[in-house]
C-alpha cells in the first residue's frame, strides 16, 4: 500500500500568521490561518480537511459493506461536521457528526442502518480518530 503525504508551512505567530497546506497528490493547495480555523476567515483548516477525509473514507467503506451484502449503492452522499472546542488550555476535536444519505435499491432500512454503523466503525479514518466521539445519522433515500 502506498504511503500518502501532505505538507504545511506556517509563518508568523498564531493570531496573525499564515500558512499553506498542500496535498502530496497535487489535488489541493491553499491557504489557512487563525481566522480560517477559529473564525470565519477565508481558506481551509485542519478540521475541514479531516472532515473531507472522513466523509470520503466512510462513503467508500459503506459502499464496500453494502457490496458484501449483495447491494450496490447508486449514490452515497456524506457530510462530516467536525467540532473543535476549547478544552482546558488548548483546543480539541470533540465530535465528528457523519450525516449520510444513500440510494441503495433492494435493501431494507434496518439492513442499511446496520451496514452504515459497521462502515462508521470500520473505515480507517474512523479508526484513526477513535479518541473522538463519532456520531452517525444515516438515511436511506428512494
């Protein structure tokens, strides 16, 4: 399996500094700052990138779990909401809420929800973030 990488550069102090994040694949490169992380400034932030990774990983894992039960998803859409909060003297990612909806012909809701829960527990990003509370809202659409 390949090793994936990303890099970041930061210049200046925390509140007025600025940085750039770059994915090793070249698929994304862009700015980040205190304002884009803790306020509503432009640019990305680590939590947003973690959310993208988690949503992508979960969606693929759910597709895999459904395939194992003989059901092919026509469509899976997942949003990951990553909450960072002040905890003590620092900050912590306290929760990640995965909200997914999927169109899966021929599956009943109970089986779908079981597979979604298994995907939440089994996806590599969920496992890497196991110290964070991960919530799931899954909905089967027609």
